[in-house]
């Protein structure tokens, strides 16, 4: 009896729980459905994307992001080949379903499983139209369900032909372009009705992942995706065997002029903001260009303008050899926040989201790496600016570095070897503290390393892959900030147009070295500018920095060729850190520079910083409390005494030579009495 009562209670409890769950689920679905029915479908006929706005560090609007043009065409002007291609790859049962294709979802899941990758999507054309126009791109069940309901509503209101026309005119095709007519112009330089079967297949290949499959970004991936679309067209009997074979064999021929891209101010910085939002924070290019976002950044318009104006002055850059422009990139950051204040990643014409040398370049830094790989870790290990180092031809277990001028002093102070960028002492110092110490310091500084970099050539910047100007500026930022490195970033916050916060960035920092050693490093690097290889970078205010130059490859092609491969200057004032790189994109015997880090890069640094800081009050570098100046003063005193001794010795030698000449002339007169006298 008791068991039966317990059983009835359990059944009753289960029924109550199930009822409550059902009511809750029903309520949730009711809310979701009601939200979906609140969407105004008439907006489908007003398809202009909302521009996103980039704000500078002062909260002022700096640039707008949207497509350059928006052109619609009627479905009657779109070739059947393109319509078939879109349907074949995006929604094979478009004319048969009611907005959602359950059979298509099952089929695409199976095909993707068999292919080992995503070759076919599950959303219908109608769902994509709903998603792209009304909702954010977050992947939640709430959004997906509202998308399904909205797709159903669209199907009830519009004909299939009208839906297809809306889709083709509003979908994003990459390179800042919406709509099939604009896409045909951007990629092929022709109107949509003029495109071929293979071109139609390429355009149909893009909506899945416009940036990934863009032929301007990766032609091989674009061709593979195009050929997949052609295969589907053939498989679904839209084209015959002959058309398929001919189209697959055709090369991708893009229009032969440069992409207009997005129109707006500060194109290099805008490119980096898009790059950071996509790569670091997971936004899509389409989110950024159509979402009406407000993107708040660390950009200083005065700094950005200073860089852009500098890069318009060709006289500051090496003269090009051959048909290739000498390229360059500069980036300026705030060492106390990590904020990227400005950057330029190219010389010449801007290409929307083209190769950004300020952030994407990987080149050997030469001697510009010495403070990070050698001298800073040496200070951390107890070395002083006065510490003496060997400066003579030395074989370090098979590695024999040479000084750039092939001159050697026997012994030299740590300070002197840094400011004059003498190679052998730097290698000897790294050998003494251990390559592992240099590696550890570089890794803490976020300098990317390859497993093959664990050797003494690290001291001279002999990296397997290289570094970017942004990475160098970020790492040098620890010196004025007393050993704390702030992670470089452009974006501080992203909100919707209504003010909803979508992203808020927290500053990241790493304490890399002791404050007193960081300040000592700054004082030493000030010597580089005051009396060393970086004199051209002097600003008339406290300035520190390091030059870097990399040599040409040691191969037969470059035998007898004079010049350098890369030239760097990475420097800073108490307010800003700037890294400058100059070089050719492709180095060959016909394209080499006649420059060095202390030449063009230092002058570019000087021009940028002088302009950027012209209204800034001169101030000293931050100094740790109770910092002892004696060591540096002693170092400079010894260097001054050494220079005076050299000057005194030089004068003595000159006097001795002059005395010897006088003695010789006197003896000549005695031996030749008539010599030197005038004659009638």
C-alpha cells in the first residue's frame, strides 16, 4: 500500500515537473516567435548596409566603413549560368522548400562528413537573406529559430523569383562589395550579363566565405572553390561535359586595375582595425562593413596624419632601382597603454586590406634586436654599462661574426659596443650569459621565434622568419615604461549603433624586466642617438633608439653586389614608441638598397616624431625611485676620457709628423741651397 502511494506521488511529481518544463519551453518559444514576427519585412526592399564608424582616442568620428557603391539589377539581367551556380552551391532545393530545407540540411551534413570539410551549407537562400539583413552573426539557438521563422514569413510574402533577386542584390561578395553587379565589376571589370560560366562559378563560390575565397587574397583557394561549383553544376545537369571541362581548364583572369576599396580617411589604420576585429575578436568582415558598428580605437589623428604626410615625401626614402618601389612601414604606439596611435603599412597606392607591412611583415631586424636579445637580459644578469667585452675576431664554436667595418679594438665597454653597434662584443655577451637567457627575454617580450633561432646569430637579428614593426615597437615599449610591456592593440570597444556593448578590451601587460634595468637601458639607448649610429633620429628632446641593418643573402647571385636587404630604426621619446622598416618586398640583385638603419629609417623616425610631438611639452623619461646615476655617469666619463685621450694622441701624432716634415725641409735646404729660391 505504501509503495503504491509513493509510486502515485512520484508520477504526480513527474507530471507536474513535465508540465512546468513544457510551459517554460512554450513561453520561451512564444517570446522568440513573437520577436521574429516583430521584424519588418518591408526593410528587405531597403537593402543599403549601415556604415560602421571608427572613433579615435578622443571619441571623435575618424572614418566610416561601408561599400563604395550599391547597385541593384533585375533578375532578368542575371545570366542563367549564375542563377544555376548560386542554387547549385547554396540551395539545391530552393524552388521546392518553404524557406527551410530539412532534407537539404541532412544532405549537406552527410556530404560535409564524407568530404572531411565544409563543402556545402545547410542554410537556405531565404534563411541567408533573413540572417544577413536582420540579425547579428552570433551562433545561438535563439537567433537560429528567429531566422527560421523569418524565412518562413519571407516565403509567404515574396515569390521565389523576388527572393532570389533580393538575395543576389544584397549578399556580400567580399572586397567591400555587395550585390552581384558590383561583384562582377570588382572582380572582372564587366557587367553581370557579360560573365562566362567559369566567372559565374567563381562569384557563386564567394558568399560562403568571401575573404577566404577571394581571388585577390588567395587565387589557389578561389580556384578550388570555383571548380567545386563547376562540379556541382555538372552533377546537377546545368552544364554538359564539354562546358564543364572547358570551364575547369580556364585560368582566373581578374580585372587589371587596382581595387577602389573602401573610401574613408586613414586607410592603413582602418585596415588594421578590420584585421584586429576579425583575427583577434572573432567578428566577420561583413559584421564590420554592414553592421552599423561603433568601433572605438586608440588612434591619435595627429600621429596618424604625421605618418601619412611623412610617407608622401619621397625624398625621405631610398631611390628605387629597377621597376620595384622601395617599400616601408611605420607604427607608433603609446608605451603606457599599448594603444596603437598610428601606422602606415605601404608606399604607393592603397589596396583595401592589402598586405600591411606594419603588422604582417616578417623580416630580420638586424642589430635593432640587440637591446632585447642581448643587452637587456645582460643587465638583468648583473652586467653594467661599464662591463668590458672582447672585441676581436673570435670563433664561437664554429660561428665567427665580424664587425661591419672589419675593425676591432681588443676590448670595449658594454655601453660603447651598443651605441656604436659593434657586432663581436654583442655575440660574446650573449655567449657569456647564454643563448637561453636571450631566448627567454625575447619570448617574454612577445617576439616570435622559430625553433632554429636558438643560436648565437640571434644577437645580430639572424632570425629564421623575422618580426614585424608592430612587434618591435611593442617590445621596445617596456623601456620607457620601466620594464612593463603593454600589449599593442588598436580597438578599445565596439558597440552597436544603439550603444549596446559588444566588446570591451582590457589592457594586457607583462613585467619583463626590473625598472632600474629598463631605465639603464633607456639611458644607454639615448647614447645611440646622442653619439652613436642613430644621430639622424635626434628630436631636440629626450630620445632613445636602436638602428638595424641586414645584409644581402650570401649566395652566388649576390656576389659583387653592394647594398643591404633591410634597414630599421626603433626608437622612443618619453611619450611614444616608433618602429620604422625600409626595404624591398622582393630582394634580388637588381633590387637592393643603398641605406642603413641610421640613415633613411632614422630620418623617417625623426620626421614622424617631430611632427607628432610638436605641441607636446618636453619632459624627461620616467626614472625609478632612488635610481643610482653613478654607474652611467662613470661610464660616460670614461668614454669621454677615452675620446680625449684619442684626440690628444691624434694631435701629438699630427705635431710629430709636422715636426718631422719641418726637419726634412730644413735638411733639404742645407743639401740643396738653391732650392726653393726665386730665379730671374
